[in-house]
C-alpha cells in the first residue's frame, strides 16, 4: 500500500509564518552591534534538567525540613541565575563585521569571514557563529575574543547556482559559562555574493579569430582551429611581446603575434558557443575566458543584449565573468 504523506500540522505552518515574518523585519546590514533588544535567551536541555532537579530538591527540603537542602537548592539556583547574566553579557556590546567577499564559481563554497570586535576590558569566551538555516546550519565556528581585541571566524554556505545571491541569515550564540542557557542573536547581512558559472571541464579549443573591420581578409581565409594570437619566441622580440603568464605556468616562451593581432579579433560569442542549453554555453564561455586570459590574448565577449569590446588583463577578465554570471 502506498503511504500517503500527511499534511504539515497547522501549528508548524504558523511557526514557519511567524519565523518568516520575524526574519523579514530584520534590518540588512554588514556591521551589527549587539544591544539588549537584539539578544534572546532560552534555557537549554541541561538548563531544563537543572530546573527539574531544583524543583525536586525544593520539595524534598520542604517535606523533610532540611536546612542544608534549602542551602543547596538556592545556591544552585543562584549559580544558574548568575550564569544567565554572564552569558547575556558575553554577547551584549559585541560588534560583528562582515568582511568583503570574493566571487566564486558555481559549485564551490562561499566562505564568509566575520570579524568580532570586543571594546570592553574583559574577554568574551565561547562565541559561536553559523548559518541559521540550510545545509551549513550545524557547522559552528567558535572563537574567544580577547579584551579590547578582535577575532575572526569563517562560516560557509553553498549557493545553488550562478548569479547574485544574498548571504543567508547568520546566528551568533554562546552557552558560556554553565551551558544552562542559550544566548543568541540573528543577523541579516546586506552584501550579496557573486557566483560565476562553473567552467566547462573539457572545453574545445578557442574559436577562430574574426577579421577586423577593414582588414581586407575574409573569414574563410582562416584555418579553423584554436585562435593563434601567439607564436614561439624569437630573437629580437621585445619583452612586451612575451606572454609572461604562460611562461610562469608552463616555462614556455611565447610572444604575441603582432601581425595576426592586427588582422584578427578573438570574439567569444554566446550564439556560437555550441551547446543548445544556455547554461552549458555559459560554462563553455567561462572556460574560454579563463583560457584566453591565461594566454594573455585580447578577446571580446558577446552575450544576448550586451557586448564587451576586446581587451585583456585582470579587470577585463572580471568584467567578462561578472557579465556571464548575471546573464
């Protein structure tokens, strides 16, 4: 018999709606200073067990008129209350700063680096940071912040696909010093993370160059194959012609072919990238951008509704990768 999935309980739906409403009211900011109205406290399982134990001790002390029982009960209750106050003070006044994030390729982990600033004269112990929801919710990063100092923690999450992704909600908590109370806060960072398309694992060679306007060479005069904007180094080539990136990676000295560069332009065209699937085309274009940049070639990028003129260098590579991510 096929098992039927029962609908979610009504109380669970209301809990999810309340949680969504609460998170939507949080201000988006990359710097957060924890004040009393941003810190929440609830007893842990150990705290509830301690409360039950204290209740039993109190009833037994009343029933048997045990003065030492009263002393033990109220001593433990006072320690628990002091622990709650210390735990609240561990987070109160702490400043959280999300450091600038680096773009990444799809399929990788986005590592978020958070700096904890402690302005007071006493250290703060056992502060944990993690993603509130999602696969990385159980991966905590713990740190102790020295008096008047700083500490850095790293948490990560995996974006689902390319594009501009908001940073998920983060939570900071401590159970210091006794573990009987959980003191926590919820943080909503503002800066999104840019995710590039994952490059194709085994892309074909770079497409043939296109003749420059007014060069007088037809496209059919090019032999199909990889763009040959470089040639082996020859005596007399200037240092500016040497492709130093390729030399650093392979140890091979090659020079830019000035005559070929004057006749041909390398264009990475979305319409001619091959696969029918749009994401596969973007993956191939990403691999071609990285290959052309590694060889020090001038290349342009054509995407639906956008064209980036041929150029080279790190800034051009980042501009092309960003266009592919947001295409």
